[in-house]
């Protein structure tokens, strides 16, 4: 309601979408409205006694970030935190891959990720960083309570400074020849295991 609809030539659509696969339709919308980290923490703790936050560090591929957001919302995660520098923000491509999830999950964009991790610790969150091969195997780690999961980029993994802020470094066991996973897939597996432990606890009450 209230939207202005214009019919244009396909060439114009390609021009305004930077050559993206627009499938004959495009919408112009307002810039994404990030939330403040403090508000995200307050809302997450108010929502549940065992909140989960996903921190995407250094993700430059919008498809990976969009996938992470979609999975996080689908699993009931309370929010996403992304850094302002050297990482993709919530772009049109991210929104498309997130498939509507951004309507329901808040995203905070922070200037200093190390400071954000310190704030989370002060608020009672336990910080788990993911590493390809140097952490404790995820299924052997108790991922309960207030949890913040940090997933790094495929190429570089987690920043050394970020790792220093983690309470625990965890790994997904890989037994094939491929040494690492796509960041979106890694996030999905870590989130699922974290949620599974909560579901298992509920079942055994």
C-alpha cells in the first residue's frame, strides 16, 4: 500500500540492479535499519534465559551472510552481530538470500568487534569461536546458557584478536579430504548443535 509502480524496459531494470538476476521485477526500499548492540543484548536476554547470538566476522560474500541470517532466524536465534569494517553489510543481495528473515531478526553493526565481545561477556554471554581444526569438537562442548557464536570468513578464519576474546574455540569434526566448510554452512551446523542441546534438555526434563 502506498507503493509507486513503474513499468520500465528490461535494460533499465538491469541498469538499476547492477546487472543482477532481477527476474523482471525490482523494488526500491529504504536502507536497512541496524539496531544498537546494547538494545540487542537487552532484547535477547528478555526473550529467553538462554539466548543465542550469531557473530559473523569478516564475511564479505553477501550470499554467505544472507544464508547465515536465514538459518539463524529459522532456528530461533535472538540476533546477529556484524563488524562495520572489512565485511559486507545488509545489502540488497543479502536481503534476497535471507528470504524475508530480516523482518524478524535484528542485526547490530559494530565499529569495534573486540569491544562488542567484551560487552557480551559483561552481559553474561559465553563466547564460542569456530576454527577449522584447532578447537574442541563441538559435540563434546556444553553449549547452554547465554551463548554468542563467532563464525569467521572461509579464507582467513577468525582474527587472532577475536580468538583471544573467545572463552572457548570449537570445531566441527570433518573426516573427508576437504579441509574446511563454506562459512554459511559452518554457521548452520554450529547453530543447529547449539539449539539441539537446548531441545535435548527440554525433552529430558
